[in-house]
C-alpha cells in the first residue's frame, strides 16, 4: 500500500481490499483498507457507496477466475472516465480471466454500434500475466470515420 501511495503521490488516496481483517493494520492517512470478499457483488456495492471516485484499479487479490471476473464486473462501470483497470497474475494458456477478456475484446469490433461496451471501453491490452482495460475519457458517439477525399493516393 505504501508503494502505491508513493508511486501515485502524496495527494493520492489509496484503497486496499482484503479478506483478512488483520490487514486493517495498514490503514493510515492516505490509505484505507476495506475488508471483504472480492468475488462478492454486495461487498463491491458497499465499497463503491463509500468511495467517492475510483481512477485506477489494480487487482492483485485472489487469483481465481470467479474473483477476478467478479471484481471486474462489479467495479469497471464505476471507474472514472479515462480510468484504468489492471488485473495481474493471469497465468497459463487456459486462464479463465484471460478467456473472459478475450470474449470481451471481441466486442470492440461489434458492427452497427456504438454498443454500450464500445462507448465505455477505449482499449484492452494484454501483456504477459496482465491485462489492462482503459475506460474512455468521453463516451464514443459514432463508429464511422470522417471521409477525407474520394480517392486513395499511393505514396510516390
């Protein structure tokens, strides 16, 4: 928790989530620890009612698919415009969270949009053992590119 507060700066507010009540020992100025199960949507509803703004989520909690998916599904919609959602410890070729994200990523290319997903998600990046999802700073309103000219001009 101290590392993230140092990284984001002294004016940041860092919120931690853990299932172990003993982790409240890390509470201090600028750091608040919430105790709960990250796979529990009721926990996240309570958390989000207590936390005024969430700009960055770094999921380094439980590494089971239902925990990672549960956290993403509960928190991403509440992420600030332009916010970033990071889930790490995505190990293995058949990792369930990776498969879930691949399914979501297909929605970026949905035709006839913009869909609700396209309006909210700017990009999904997959790195070794980590996925980063960026929320749009402003909602996408159209899926057509403006037309510039009528002919393609090859480079000479």
